[in-house]
C-alpha cells in the first residue's frame, strides 16, 4: 500500500483577534503524492492491485496535481499509469514542445505515465460509459480513477486526515475541488465540530454533490473566495500567499489552499468567528503547480509566487 514519506503534523500559525489558527501539514506526507492526493489514491491503488489490474487510468488537465500524483503513486506501486489529458492540441506533433514547457506532464512522463490527449468536447464525456468503453478498446483492461480522484475509496482515505487530537478544534477548514476531501472530513469529524469548505470553482453546485456522500449537517461552503474560478488568481491573492510564506515559512498553492487561507484570514478579520475559536486549516498540497502558475504570471508581466 502507498506509504507516506513523512508524518502530517499540526503547525501553529497565529492568533488573530482572539482566534487561534493551526495548519495541518498534509503537504508533508509525500514529495509528489502529497496532501489529499495521497489520501485519495491510497485505497484506490490498493483496490487496483487486489483486483489484479496492472494499469490505472485517470483524467486531468495539463497542469493537474492529480495527474502527477497518480503517475508517481502508480510507479511506487509498480502499476502502469495512463493519463487522459484535456487538449488534443498538446499531443501529436506538439508533444515534444508540450513536454519542454510543461513541468507537470514532463515529470509524469518520466514516471512512466502514458498520455492520451483528447479534445475538450471529448473530455467532457469522461463520465459516459461509451467513452470509457472506447478507452478500454484502446488500452485494454485498466482500473479507472475519476478526475480529481474522488470516489468512495477516496473519501475513505480522506476520513483518515483527522486524528483523535484534532477533535480539540472547533472548526476544520479546507479547500474544495471535487468535494471528496471535505466529504471525508465531514464523515470523520466530531459532531461538535464545524467543517468549512472554500470551493475553488464558482457556483454552489457542489452542495448537492457533497450531500450525497455525507449524513451530517455540521458543514458549510464559503463561496466568496474563488477569485474568478479554478486556476484564476489576482494580485491580492499572490501578495497574500507571498506574505504568508515570508511570515510563517509555509508555502501555499494558488489554486486551493492559498485561496482557503486568504478567505479564512479575511473572515477572522471581519469577526466571523467567536473569540477563543480554535481553527484547524488543512493544507492539501498541490505545490507542484506553482511552477506552471509562475510561468503564466511571468508571461503577463505580473508578480510571481515565491
């Protein structure tokens, strides 16, 4: 089974306006399969091996944390990996150029991942049985891991994020992508704890998705800190992440945890929480994406992440 290289630890950050903020360093679990990706892949890869699959197949964009994590984890577990990548213009005769300028895909390939680039319209069919069957016709048998890794086994893995000592916190805060990580946290949290999720995507569509996976009602989505949507940033967010690193010696990613911490600090400063509230924020990793983000920021002549 996928092994952690280091132990996740709780790291005290600060006290603002009578509210204590701690950070659970899930990003320390593994150098490449860090944070929630480690949790989501753990039982999925075990299931792949138990079912005698030699390959795992999954989906992602060109700078996907999940793609790189799956490639690294599969290699560690002696499984072949296949990545269905959004954007057919990246493959074919352009593949060499893509790999030269994309550190995520380049590293995933070095770890043995086989790529299959598809158009954006075809990529939207990733949940359709006919599309999956067509992929089986190309790659033969494989164990399917959904985009972002979220399924029942992923949620089971994410239920292991919180430990017994974490029940001392009043609030657990986490970034939300597909809803798997927050579902695991809700399931394992104490009934006295409140779970707060900060979606990286616009809209409230994840409310229904998460509700399918949980039975408790001690959770809430905070919808105001997506910064325009997935992979979108602005100067205020970049400045916050850089200042956070300089002050607390912790790197945040700009897609998920950076937005969550920005939102959390903003809520604290606006007296959202009662005095003496103890908050545990979950660092879900994703730091490999900083290189790709900085490349785009440099192109636009904007401040880069430290």
